[in-house]
């Protein structure tokens, strides 16, 4: 599990080092991950079962949101510091739970309300005021689409296995990011090619394998709490390799603590079985 969170914590470095527009980076990431993801999927289910897609709309919407949330995420890290983006991004699971409470009749109680409030206070603090900057807005759109990804994935689990959902999400993401290849100017250098291959094989496929393997040994709820180590790893790696020091530091610390506490409250409540578990997808 720590291996998966460390790998996901380092993925912002790949997005920046690639030198590619965010949508182009996401396309190549999912393209190179696709063969390995399908190998993993077909080890667990048959090809015939994979193509039993009725109803298809939850798979389609969750696949679109996977691509969209990554495009916004990698766009955001090119505008503001990684630590701020990653911390805001992890408000996404809280948004998923809020949407489930509204549209899926999930129970709303004190812990849910408190978690939502803490998460959004953290987002406001990240900008240093109640006014969103461009980077904060893009990061919030990444969190919102991440929340929608969790919400539609939850609906998809009513009808499909997790492996089916994962396979279709990656496949759909390839198709929805493909048109961006023909929009604007970009170039794929040797360095960029190596970076996107690593991002696809290591940061997507391998990290996902490690995640599923870890779930054989620890609970989903504990894994949900440990995923917030992504914020720690991403912040440390951005400081070491990109020389990014979040400013103001106090705001960054408060913001991270609020969102980590918010997510942990929900995860602890899941341990008691009072909140329906939301499956986690790769960042």
C-alpha cells in the first residue's frame, strides 16, 4: 500500500517533466497503461464477461470523468504548486459522498456534514482568501470531477465488477483524450516518451496492481486513510525535485490537515459499516 501511495504521490513529477499539455499527457498515460490493465482484468474475468456492459451509462460517465479529472489535475500543477493541487484534489472523495447522500439516499449524519465542511474550509484556506485564483479554480474542477468519478463508479458497482469498471474506464479515457492530439501544437521528444511510458506502466498499471494486492491484506477503510499519504509524498517530492515550497506555509499545513481529517473521518465511519464504501480509482 505504501508503494502504491508513493508512486501516486510522484505522478505530478511525471506530468511536469513530460513537458506535454495535460490532455496529451493523460492520453499517452492511459494508452501505455491499457495493455497491462487489460492483462490484469482478463486474469480475473473472461472476455465475454468484460463485454457484458448493460447498463453502459455508468461505465461511460465514470470513464469520461477519469479522463477529465486527470486533465484538470495535470493542468493545475502547471499553474500552481503541487502541494496545493494535491490537497484540494483529495476533497474529491468528500464530494462523492455528498453526491451519494443527495442522489443515492445515503444517510447524512454529523460525520458526513463535518467532513464536507472541513474539506471546503481547507479549499478556501488554500487560496489565502475566499477568492479563487485561476490555479485554485482548476484544482477545484479536478476535485469536482474526481468526486463525480467516485459517484459514477459507485453507481457502476451496482451492476458491474470492479475489474470491469477499471478496464472500461481506462479504455474510455483513451478515446475521450484522443481528439486532443489534433488540437494545438505539441511535440513528443525522447524524454517525453520515456516519461509517459513510465507514467502509464508504473504510475497507472503497477500502482493499481499494488493497490489491489494490498487490499488482500488490509481493509478498504484502512487503505482509504492511507491514500492521504499521497499528499505527504507529493509535497515532499515537489520540494526535493521541483524546489516548490508552499506559500504561505501555515495556510498549506492547515489546509492539508483539514482535508486529511475530513477524509479520515469518513473512512473511520466506513469501518463501522454506516457509510457505503466508495471504491478508489487511480489518480
